[in-house]
C-alpha cells in the first residue's frame, strides 16, 4: 500500500515546505485534512487549492496557553483524528558557538515543545479513532552531531527520544507513533543554508516518502536512503565522523575570548 485514503488528518507546519506539500497530496487522495501554521493567509491560499478537503486552523504550537483554545477550535472542526503529522519546526545555527540560550529556547519551543503541545492537544481526538497515528518530523541530523547545529540537532535528538519514549508508553494501546527523519529538502527552511546540501530533494518528493512510509505502517521513516545509510554508518562509528567529516565542516578556528 502506498497511499493514505479517506482518513481525517491534522498537519501542522502546513503553510509552507514539506507540510504544505503533504496537505496537497493527502487532499488529492480524498482525505479530510486540517492544516495548521501561524500565517493564516498562507493557509487560506492552500485551502483554495482543495476547498472540500482542507480546513484551516491557525495556531502557534509553541504557545502553551494558546494551544488550549486550539483544542477547542480543533473539536469544532472534527470529532476525531486518525493521523496527526507534526511538521511545524524551525532551524537556526549557532555560528561561532555563541551559546545564546534565547535562540536555543526558540528552536526547542518550536521543534520540541511544539510537538509535545501538538500531541497534548490531539490525544483525546486520536483516542476516538480505530487506528490512530501520531507522526512528527525529526531530522537525519540527529544521527550524527553536525557542527553549528547544536540547537537544531539537539532539539531533533530530544524529539527522537521523546517519540520513542511515548511509543513505549502506549504499547498497550492502538496508537502508532512514527518518527520521520528527512535529509535535505528544498524549502524556505533550507533556503538560508550557505553550504552544499547533498542529495537535496523537493518538498513534493519528501511528501511522497512520508505518505508511502505511513501507508506501509513504518515506525521510522528515514529518507533519502543514499543519505540515511552513510549517516547511520557514521553515527555508529562516530570516531570516523570526528576524524574525517567535522574538520571539513567546522568553521571555528580559534575560541572567542569575550
Ligand atoms: N527542509 C529540510 O531539509 C528538513 C530536513 C529535516 C527536517 N525538516 C523538518 O521538517 C519540518 C518542516 O520543515 P520545512 O523544511 O518544510 O520548513 P518550512 O518550509 O520553513 O516550514 C516550517 C513550517 O512550520 C511552521 N511553524 C514554524 N514555527 C511554528 C510555530 N511556532 N507554530 C506553528 N507553526 C510553526 C511554519 O508556518 P508559520 O510560519 O506559518 O507558522 C511552516 O509552515 C520541520 O520540523 C523541519 O525541522 C526539514
């Protein structure tokens, strides 16, 4: 099976990039999709493309108190959720090892606490489904420690652990928990990258990998294979990563003195 059909889904991070491409693909396959993001105009534009299949729910997943009203609005749109795909996320690099905790918190708020809030909000509606699925977007970057990615990579590594822990916790229930780890995808998030991105794929290709992986009931969806395989290998033999790869990637030559 390679398609998801006739399900009710909630996709966060749907106003651009991977989330947007996923919503369109799922709508094409006759699903009812609730699309979230903070930018309402971008969501309205998206809804216009498949008005009968898409509903919008603008929200900030990092806003703990705001998510209570999001839950009420979500209940107005549906009485159940079959699948939730938490795509909302951000990326900021720590250039020169500034260790600015405000930036680290911003990244963790969206990438980690945003997913916790999304699951908190969705759980009562997932509980009504006969085969509920909760999936969230991690990153292949959590397989190996990338220089400059102290904040982003840590938030995704924390997410890996969180989802694995939830999977263990719900093992006596019918909730399926899925970790999705893309490589480099051409989206507004990576448009800021000033380095070569090996095996870059389009948001549409990423959406296809995700839909196929979910339809096949995978617990971990890593893609593309040509990037995930070498990163898995280097994650296992970390001394090779530090010996041969980080010296080529790191830009720091001296430690700052103030
Ligand atoms: N692109 C890649 O190469 C890549 C690789 C690995 C993993 N990922 C992960 O894939 C996910 C999607 O990334 P993308 O590449 O598609 O990036 P993107 O085009 O920048 O999309 C990010 C989405 O997240 C939403 N968002 C961000 N902060 C939010 C918040 N606090 N509350 C609600 N929505 C929020 C944004 O919408 P608003 O601005 O409207 O809120 C936007 O829709 C992210 O989790 C990212 O870390 C991406």
